[in-house]
C-alpha cells in the first residue's frame, strides 16, 4: 500500500480540503487524519457505521497516596514542572502539569507516590466499504507523535487490501509531523501565497527532505496574492522540486465545504484545479 501524506507548514492553508478532494477523486479505500490535536477530516467524510473506539494510554501520571505520605515535601521541592502543590500532608498533583518523569516517585522516602497509566487520547477506526483511521488527543497530553504512530499502524492493520492510503497530516514541523512522515512514499505540501506561508513551506520542505521522500508542492488560493504565488513557483524551480499546480480561491468551494462536501463535489474552478493537482501528484507517486 502506497502512502501519500498531505502537509502544510502552517494551519489554514487548505490541507484538509485538498486531502478530502483527493480521497473523493481516488475513491480511496484507506485514509487517515493524523492531525490528532484538531482532527476535522471526518467532517467531509461520511460513514454509515459508527467508529470503533479505544482509549490510548500515553505517559503515566503521578498519584499521591495520602495515607502513606509523611509530609516531607521533597516531591514538591524537586518537581521541575511545578505540578505538585500544597503542604501539611495535603499535597496534590496537577495531572495537566505532570509530565510523568518519575522524579517524585523516585525521591519519595515513604513510597507514597506512584505513576499510574493515564488516558492520553482516543483512537477511532471507521470501517465499512472504506477504512478511516483517526484519533483525538486529550487536552494537556504531550504524546501527539506516539498517537499519530498508532493511527497509522491501525490503518495499515485494517486496510490490508488497499493500494493507496491518503493521510491528512498536522501543520508545522513538530512531533506529529515527524511521526506522519515516517514510512510514507510521498509528501504533497500545500502552500499559501503569504509571507508566513512561504516561510513555513520552506521549513516543512527541509523537514521532508531529511526523510528522503518524494515531494510535490501545490498552492491553494493562489490568486489571493499572485506575486507571492509566482515566488513559490520560482522557489520550486530553483530547488528542482515538482510543482504540481495551483488552486484558486472559490466561493463555490467554500459553500461545498460548509455543507460537509469536498470541493470536487461541487462544479467549481477549485474542484477542477484540485483534480489536475491530484493526477500530477499520482504520476510522481507512481514513478519508479
């Protein structure tokens, strides 16, 4: 199964919009949303069957046994994350601030502190005629990269007969993006014609190149700033990066998305341009 990952250097470029269009055009049997901090691909992908849900356990969280505590205060003094508060035997741990490092457990002379498994997120797999893997990270959890790995692993296990998997990644270059990049065959980077968009596009290209993957670049809403759009095209030419096309801003596309549709469900310029981008991308993906 070949994996096409769609990324952007920043949020709001239209990455998920393009992913949804590609899934529709390809009639993809396998796809995933690896933006576990704010998943939204499910808004334009509709399934008859409810998802199969399972808790994801990340790092443990410290818990104090009040009956065993000897009120020494060493845990609070040595917690570098300031996750422990209180005094006079009424110490408490803020689960959101606790990083599960285990220092408090190791330093407690009475053995009153232990690390307990903590739910860090929820995995969801939709399976009918297609397989859709996604997850949602629990607020305050710092295990986004590991949860992304589980999303991809679940997709691979459940969609063994699929030829192509389309993956909607996270914006930026952080842990969830690194986990998304691992094991894919190609990355399509969706850029926007703005100064911040160009800067962040360059960062994600550098990150993807370190994985020695096939890379393609497209511009979404290119006509909102044609001068900067040309700058992106020139950048790709100078770096010898495949430029697979540009998609215009289209109010008809906005209306389709607001209805829970993909942009190729509407008869609009954006949908037609996205279709051309898709076929150029697939040619690069399948090229030996």
